[in-house]
């Protein structure tokens, strides 16, 4: 039988997940893509490397599969390989509009999650996972690729993006 402490832990986990995914990673990723032209969005460092465009497609697929489809009990229509194989120069604004729609839907999913949803099991991408594990996977995965997008943006622009301007020289909030 779940306790009030269990419910509080679930609430804290969901609040933190929403904060990272929807209020930190997503807005900063959007800022990066909006600051680049379409040639930069599709710049590839080498044949084995990913473009920002491919990473945005991949994040849209991942969030759509792991959060939206799984928790809404929808059919999984994701084609993961296509996300990385795309070579057309889809405009950055189009990529962002697609991901924004998925992020809005993921926000609705995360807003209605309960302790029971976190403890339930789901079949996602060939894995049996708890709802908690599915959300953790999405936040961690998004953070990893968001970091790649930030790195590529900094390389292309050769400037600080100002994401941590509130920190003083010691790394503390001023």
C-alpha cells in the first residue's frame, strides 16, 4: 500500500523531471537552434557524426515514443533509423515546431502522472520498464543530446551562450 511518503517522492520526481526537461533543456535547445541558420543546423563534423537536425529529429522520436505513445497507450510508429539517416535540409523552424508539439504533449502527460503510473510497467522499444524508468530515460537522454547541441552551437558560433550568466566566478548564484 503506497504511503504519503511514496506519493511525496513521486511528486518530487515528477516536478524535477518537468523542470529539467521542459523549463531548462527544451528552452535552451530551442535557443540554440533558433540562433543557427539551416546550413549550420545540418552541418556534420564527419561521416560518423550527427547534425543538430538529426539530433532534434531523434529527440522528437524518443520523447514521442517513451512518454507520449507509452503513457497514452498509443501504437508505437517510431522509425528510429530514419531520424539519423535524414539528409534533407528540413528548416530549423520546422524541426522546432515538430519537437514543440511533442514537448507540449509530453507536458500534458507529465502533469497527469500518478504514483500508480510511475510503478506500472510498460513495453517500450523492446524493453519492459517502469513508468519511473521511462521518464528517467527520457530526461537523461534529452539532457545528453541537448548537451551535444549546445556543444555544436558553441563550436559554430565561437561564443558563450549565456545559459549560466546568473552564476558568479565561484559557480554560485549571485
